[in-house]
């Protein structure tokens, strides 16, 4: 797994996530925070930050064709014409970054596919999600593989002062959404920004 950090150097991704400096997420205006000190406690029912994904703009049309829509409190916006989705972080614990919200694809190959409760696992290098198809929960599956950031449009790689990673569909997700497990397309660049103490 390759996760691109653009702030301080760190060799252990889980530790880096817990001590990350949060600035503005891609194409958004989020408050600047300081580095969190101390251990990475698991805080339930608190907003622990935000993960923003700038979508591969070349795939926006295809995503619209799949009937994509955010699952609250996730959001789908297009500031400056740049499409992105964002999901609140609910906890950071032992290399796992949990989120609320999700995405629904009403016209996926498998039918109505809903992916929620994202968990970014910095140890395995995958983003997993609670997945349901046509209202039936099939369990937690790996949806995206984390890798190096890529251009989301010609000449543009989103800035990120948190933990940045490119997201590529896994074969399981490509099969459910596109009907082709070989269609492991680059979806976009994620910027994972756990909260810290405010300036």
C-alpha cells in the first residue's frame, strides 16, 4: 500500500493518521487544526474530522449514469465545477478510520447498491463498506484499494495536507456496480483529515 502524506513524514500510517495536521480538504474550505497530541482514543458520537474524495472527473458521467446519490450525512457537491463527495469521520482507532454516510447507486449492474459506514484501514490498504443490494445486506466488502494519488482531471492533482490516497475499485465493487470485475477503475483521490485541537 502506498499512501501519500504531504505534511510530516511518518513510517507507520496508523500513527500518522492520529497525528495528522488538518488543513483544507481538496476544493473545500475546512478549518485549520493543530496536530493532535497523545494517544488515539476512540471517541464515539463525536465528529472526528472529514474525508473528502475528489472524483475522477472523467468518470462523473458514468457515475451519474449509475444513479449515484449521497447517503446522509455524506454529501455530493461540485465547488468550482469539481465533483467531490465528503463523509464525516466518526472515530480513529488502531489504524481504522470509520465514517458515517455513504453512497447509493440506484442503477448499478446488480440493481440498487448502497455502500455505507466506510472504514479506511491503513494497515490493509483498503476502504471497506457495509453493502446492501436491492435492500438485502450482503455484509462488509472491500470497495476501494488505496494507492498513490493520480490526476483527477488533466493536469490536476488535488492538494491534501492530511493523508492522501488514490482510490481504485476492487473487483467485488466493479462487479456489483459495473457488472465487470475487471473494470477496476480509478475513482478519485481521497483526503483523510481527522480533527485536532483548533488553533
